[in-house]
C-alpha cells in the first residue's frame, strides 16, 4: 500500500504560484495548491514507502526554487 503525505510549504514572498506549478511536474505529486494561512502551498504526495517519501520531500520538493520550509504530515489511514 502506498504512503500518502500532505506537505505544508512556506515559500519566498511572491513565489507560491511558481512553487505549486513546479511541484505539479513531479510524478509523485498528486496535487499542489496555493493556500491561505501560515503556509503558502499544500502538496499531496504518494510514494511506495516511507523511504521513497523521504527522497521525494528532501530531494525534489525542498529543492524547488522558492521553497523555504516544509512540514510533512503523513496520512495515518
């Protein structure tokens, strides 16, 4: 069963839309939306396991230009 997570992303000022667009090109990203509140973007990610999830978050999501901080919320069911 795949692992699903919701990634809360804080971006540089004015970069939320570009970050969301860049994330949508990552195969493991099911959705990426600009949101209001303390974070700027929320992404839904699905990977085969926790190890692969960590690779996606640290290797792809956090490397997108404009991403300042992320919080990963793994789905419990």
